[in-house]
């Protein structure tokens, strides 16, 4: 018999305040943004922070916590990054997120534009799209 689905506890949805974990997450997101050639405005929009906060993150001067929204965004972005590295070998490995796409759901926009406009739901769709391209639907 199937066990009931466990709901996420309130404790696991708490902001991350461990400085080492925050530093690792921020560093990974910054490296992803750099690899994709994102502007500060694009990176800040994807991580849903003001540009000033993104600048502090890039400079290693961020002293805040990461709420569940930021952790989710980081997880999705890093999943897309990893999926693209597994999928492509060449310029699209890092260039795909900023390449205009005529496929369904893109309408000539880049994946970055779609994600910036659509937030987490769009980011999840892009992640699923990359996973599907890899054959891992």
C-alpha cells in the first residue's frame, strides 16, 4: 500500500542562514550567470533580487540569508546549467540560454527572456525542456 505524501515541514522552508551554504549557493549562481553571459539586470531578474544586491553577490559581499524562493531559483538554474553541459558539446553549452528559440513556448525569444518574464513557473518549464531534450522526461 502506498504511503501518504509527507508535506514539507515548516522547518525545511526556513531561510538558509548558514554563511558557508549561502556563499556556495551564491557562488554557483554567479558562475552560472557569468558562463551564460548574462547582464546584471538579467541575472538579478532570474534570481529575483535588486541589481544592487546582485552586485554584492557578484563581489562576494552578500551578507543576507536566502529564502526558499532564492534556493528554488538557484536549484533550477543550476539544474539547467548541468543539463546543458550534459546535452551539448560546443558553443550551445553556454550559449543556448541567450539564443533565440523558435520552438513552442519560446516564440523567437531566448530562454533567459522567457524565464525573466515568467519567473519560477517558466524556469521550471525551461528545466523540464532541457531534461526532455536529454531524454530524461
